C-alpha cells in the first residue's frame, strides 16, 4: 500500500463488541435470517458455553460449509469463546472434540475483520474460506485483498497465495501486478448525462477520466 493510504482514517479491525451479530442481524444483508441471529456474550457463562457448543458443531461441519451466515456465526462463537476463557488453548479445550487451536484462531480473526468486509462474506461475494486468508494480513492490506477479490474474481487459492506474499513483506499492489492485475481497477457505470460530461471535461482539460473521478471522490469522501 502507498504511504498516502496510511493517512486515511478507517477501521481495519472490528469496532463492535465481540460476539455481537451486527452483520448477521441486519435484514438488508441476511434477509429473513436476520431474525435467527445469535449473539455471544463473553462475560456471560451460559453464553460462553453456547459458544463452545457452536464452535464444536462448527468444527465438525454439522451444517454445510456453503452457508455463509452460518460460517460467520461460527466465527463469532470462536472469538467470543476465546475472550470468555482467556486463551486459544483454553477455548479449544472447552469446545472439546477435535477442535484445534489453529481452527479457533483462524475463525476468530475472521470475526475481527472490519464490518465492510464481513458484509461481503454474509452476502456470499467473499467466500468465508477466502476471508480466513484476508484476515491473516493487517491494516489496509485487508481491504486491498478483499476488494481485489471482488474486482478480479480471485479464487481462494489465489487469495491464500497473495496473503502469504504480503505476510512476507510484499505489497498487495506488487503481488497483484505480478499476476497482471491492477489494484484499484473497477468498472463503473454512470448515468448518460454524467458520462457525457465527464468525457467532455476530461478531453477539454487533457486529462484521463480516471483522474477526474478520483479527484471528485477524494473531495466527496474527505480523504
């Protein structure tokens, strides 16, 4: 990521309380299933036990792995269980069965992703297994990998490889460029009047339309 991006003030980790079903309980994201959302309170012994039961069930995959909302629920249970018992090791022991420390750590990190990314997981546009690898990186790299996933239709294997390269010191931009992909590339459809005027002004000012759009967005978003 560029130095400029580091000056932008946006959350790169979860801001809402651990275990709270902020995304899962939003009907605009999960529809009627929002009513089924279950929260986990790491300070409530009964809720911690529920989280332990859910983690074990989640690890044993008793419900299909294609269920994105279920996967987020499992991630929430992992995070709340860790917070409730104090460590990954204690959480694995509390859940029992074949639940491992690595399993709980990976999914707890997904729960800690910023809300903007978790919403795409709930919608099914970012696979939960891809989110596990996105959660391995930090800062704006999380957004960069998530948005690159949307724009370039990256596979889970590709995201895993990219996350490893970033973890070893590469920038997301460079790692994508090595694959012939551009960070920040997206298609944009405008109303005809705006499109015509954008093209007209870009031509008059001898500038690229991308520059004008970026300039307008910078002012609008206060970046």
